[in-house]
């Protein structure tokens, strides 16, 4: 089963940019499809593989900061090829 995950990662501290950059670079190092835009990061792939990567990378990112917030949306399908029809 493939999934699509949208993440919005918000470290709640002054050096937030470094934490976001490190988190995205770590995700890019996986074998998953990772796409970014100015507001969020999307990850696509098999459920078990995506969740395994997120389990490790979120824990590591949270461990490197004082306070943080992560919004996550999960869709049961691979939406990486989505194109608007309008």
C-alpha cells in the first residue's frame, strides 16, 4: 500500500531554519520520493518504508531542538504524479 504524507515542520525557536534544513536533507537521503515547497514537504512511497523513515527522522529532529511542532497529513494513495485539471 502506497501513501502520501505532507509535513509542516515548525521548530519554535530562533534558529528554526537550520532545523528545517537538516530535517529535509535527512528525508532527501532516503530512497523515498521527497518534494518540497515553501510551506511543506511531501513524501511518497510504501507505507512501511515511509513510516520507518519518519519514525527515525522525526525523533532525531525533535531531539535536536528545545520546542517544535509537526503537522502531518497522510493519504492512502501515491499522489506524487498529481497535476491540477484546471
